[in-house]
C-alpha cells in the first residue's frame, strides 16, 4: 500500500505535464476577459492537489519533514513545468507562474497538515469516550 501511494502524486505530475504540453489553452471571444483568472486559479488548484498528494504519500513520522519534502518536490516540479512550457509552441515559462503555483503548494501542504491534525484529534476523542 505504501508503494501504491507514491503513484498518486506521480500520476498527477503526468497530468500536469500533459496539460503543459498543449500548445494553446487561452480562451477567446467573450470569455477571454476571464482567461487569466481561470488559468491562475487552475495553477493554484493543480499544485495544491500535487502538494497534498505528496503529503499523503510521504512517511508519517515527522510532519515538519513531510512538509519540507512536499513543498520542495512540488515547487521544483513547478520550476520544471515552466521550463517545459518554454519549449512548447505558443507557450512560455513564467517565474510568476511558479510563485502562483507555490501558493497552491502552500495550500495543499496546509490541507494535508490540517487533515492529519483533525484525524489525530478525532482518535484522541474516541479513546477518551
């Protein structure tokens, strides 16, 4: 089961890579005004999911170490994703997108931490009842 867990973030990284390989994701016409906001929200969401999946897949011994690894892996992947986009026709890599991705990474890591704290608190309540 532990080995299977690592497939979740790796699979999500493949999904991110696939979407980064699409030459033109911009909306046109009446929706173009919302295009920037939607794409940036997508960045935040996809990297929040990635960091959460890494949190979930890493050993549960030490939350600080889990957070460091989840953040480091996810942010490094954000850098590599922007580098990848630099070589995709009609796309370009932006350092601003890495910063936006990092917001998602922070959210995903916090959600993983919060989820673990909630589970531990719930278990303590069950023991006392």
